[in-house]
DNA sequence: TCGCATGTTCTAGTTTATACGAACAAATGA
DNA sequence: TCATTTGTTCGTATAAACTAGAACATGCGA
């Protein structure tokens, strides 16, 4: 459980972001992270297996939406708000408004 | 070449819209339609085969993004701007700004 | 009526997701 | 040191997408 790859936000394509958001589970994750600020993977599984959640978080990381850091034994996830706002101004706000 | 299925905009889920926009070809189509207002399928193929374009337009229709009507032998496509703005306020504007 | 143009539908092939169990890695605490 | 917890990685099975050719339907003009 160590070393996550986070792409430079400039390398993220708009299509990648849309793709990441096209799955209900991931859209829910983004929505929850926006409200909670941070959350572990386990806190957001809906009874889904760990491997499935790990997969979805990875897609979100690859799309530049989520950043993950380790804290002890757990992984803390949060949105890359500032960077997203800089590179895709307005997008996150609309997504969070509509997904709420 | 007749009778297209256009879902009621209320039945369209946000994920469906994101999914439709997650393909570069389709994002390009949406972008072009926004500028041109209307266009036939043939006008927007980039040398791609007709069947591929037909597929992408169908995905866009199913996601509520595009409406198609027949005019003689050709199919005229356009964005469902007003309906999208009503059901997903702000979304199209952001998409078109960022995809430009 | 015949031929042409525009798209759709069908089908197949290849690729790409998704889901999930099992094995594994790392950190923590007993 | 050993068991526990959290999450990753691997392998595999199933489902869905993308691409594209071929056949087909429709409308129009010659």
C-alpha cells in the first residue's frame, strides 16, 4: 500500500475526466468526497469488495480527479479541487451541483 | 433512414451524458454541432466509415445530447440545448468552453 | 423505373471495462 | 514476533464498446 501515481493535471484530457465520471459508483465517490473532504476507501464502499473499490479509485486517480495519500495503514482520498478548477474551470462545480 | 428514438430529457442520467462525452470522436461532434448549429452525419465524419459515425450519433442521441431529423435523404443533427440547459443547468456551457 | 446518395442495421473481430476472489504488501498493536 | 487491518495487485470470467464491412432502406433526380 504505497506510492500512488498522480498524473500532472495538465496531462489529463477532458475525455478522461468524463470517462471517470461515467460510472455511477465513481460519481458517487466524487460526490461523497466533495462533502466529506476526505475519506478512506473503506468508508465509501457500499458493501462492494475491496478490489472493486481499489479499481474505481485508481480510475479516479488516473483521471486527475482524486489524490490519495497514506496515513498509517489506511489510504486517505480527496478531490484535487484547486488543480481541477485551474485546468477545467467550472467543471467540478457543475458536476457536484448536478450529481448531488 | 427514418424514425429516431430520442429519450425524454428527464430520463437521461448524468452518467449517461458523461459516458457519451468520454469519446474523443463524440466530444468533437458535440463541439462542431455547437458551432455550426446543425450538421449532417457526413459533414462530421473525419474520413471515418458511415457505420462508425452512425454508431456515435446514436450514442449521442441515447444520451439526450443530440436530436436528429430527416430532411430528404439526409439526417440533420443538432444539440438539444434548451432541454439540456433545463435538466442539467450549466453543464453544456462548461463542456463547450472546455472542449473548444 | 433506375441509379445514386445518405444513413441505418446486422454481424464479426478486437479491445476495453467491470466484478470479484485470492494472494500479497505495509503498518500497527498485542 | 505474530495477528490484524487496509488496500493493492493478479488472474479470470463476463459484459460492453469501438471499428468497420456488407447488406439494406429511403428519398430524390435523371
